[in-house]
C-alpha cells in the first residue's frame, strides 16, 4: 500500500510556510490524540500519520528532499543507500512544544508529562558529516569510507559511569525520579512546578566512585569508520542517512542517526542543470562554414557528432540521454552542447589574401545577417 502525500495528510499546500504547517499539525494532533480517542484504531493511525508528515515537513532539509525525491527521499531503509534529509540533529524540533500544548490541554494526565519525557529514554543526537566528491562520482555513484568521531558506551563500566565493582546510588533528594517539585503562589492560587533535580542533574542516581576510563560519563569518544553507498545522481546538498550511527541514546533510548552531506566539485568542462549536462565546445571558422564531423566529450567518453554546414556561433545541439541519471529511476537527462566559433587572431599574409579573395568573390551575399541588421538600422534612423 502506497503512502499518502504528506501535504495531503496535514491538509496544506506545497507552498505553505512553517507556521501554516505547524498550525495544521497541531490541529490534527489534538483531534486524533489517543488520550482523546481511546480504543479508536482509526484515530490512532491518523495520529501516527500526522506525526510522520510533520517530522518531515517541519524540517527545511527533510522537506527539500521530500519535495525533490518523494517518500524515497526521507524514508531510508536503515542502510547507507537511502536518501534522507536531516533536521534538528538531536531532537524532534517543534514536537516538544506542540505535545506540551496537547498534554496541557488534557491536564497533564495520562502518565506522560513533559517532565517525564525529559527523564525517560531519549534518542541520541544525530551526527552531520560533510564530504566532497567529484562531478563524475556524483553522476555515476560511488562507495566511500568516511571516518568520524562519536561517543560510544564505555566498555569498562558498560555505560553505568561507575567504577567496576561499585554501583550507583539512588539520589536522596529526588528519590530517583530525577526531578523535584516546588510550589509557587500566584494570583490564581498555588501552582506546583517541576524541575530537574540539581543534586543528580536529573539522572535520579549518583555515581560515588566514577569509572577511571570515562570519568563517570558512561561513554567515551571513539573513532568510527563506515562505508556509505552514494547513489548516482546526487548533487551538492544531497544527504545520505545511516540510521543508528549517531550518538548513544539517553537512559536506554536509541542511538541517533548519521547524515552524510554531499558537496560536488565543479568540473572543468561540464556544468549541471538539474539532471542535464551543459558544455561549450569551440570549432573553427572552416568547420562552421563547411560542416564537419567532430568528437564531443561526454561523461561516458567521446562521441561523434556531425556539425551542419553554415553553423553559427552560439548554436546549441542536444545529445539525448547523455546527462545524469535520476535517483528515482526516471531515466537520464540530456547533454546540451553550445558551439563557439573561434575567430583566428593571427593570420599569415597568405591566409589574409585568401580571405580577401573570399570576400571579393562573395560580395554582399556573405553577410546575410549583416544585411538584415543594416536594413533595420536604415528603418530606425532613415539613413
């Protein structure tokens, strides 16, 4: 079953701004939230669908990838070959604020307050890494090994932060909850607020004897190498995602993701326009006048092309399917070649005599475009 369009799910247009998208999501989330629709499977599915749509459309980078590549651009398969945008790098951005509003609406009940979310399992931070590839590598794809640093669970204390043979102690100030409550009087009455415990920094436990290797942090900085398959057709700004290769999660949460951002080097000959390739090719005056079969450079090697007799400088011809492959499998772009007729700067006396004889022999007929131009001058200025 194919996925619905994310814009359709939220009921917004493709040119909607961030505020419109956030407002539409807030409305959907409040309407279909499970606490408001208990035991309603249809509402639950719509709630999940709205969450997925907002996660993509609320991130400028993910939204760009979705607009360009559709669902394939943002729903990676957990491997290195999937396109996916990146957004937030370490969180869900506006979700926290929006869900805070929703839970406030339900009176903070349901066992899912914002403070409990803060102290529950959380996904680790994402890692962004930039790499530069050549024009050809972007056109045909390549597998690259990238090397970066990330935090990994300390193998000495298994992530507890405590020295082997010792254990952590439950914080006596918050009784292991990681948060403390305090009352505040307001004109509306007494309000009870919750904040992270300052004794244990919201962890709910205290390490009395820290691990000597990680100094009580529970993780250490390590070098990591991964192989990434960069598919054909990527361009500067394309993002490849690898799920689970980011920073460790908090309190048992999943690892973050790794995002490889592509930068493509300029080419000496070719320029890119979408999936088309453009280049300029010089030819001689003789080739332009008499026509000739020339060799044209392409990304796949040289090909022969017949220049027609009387070709003018600036003429553009097309080489079909000699461009760049589309990542979504929509075929290949074309190559467009602009012909530049070179006028010789240095001529021998003999070459000059030949050209003068050519001009005498041709008379006025040699300048068809010139005649047209001067006729227009006469019409404008009357001379």
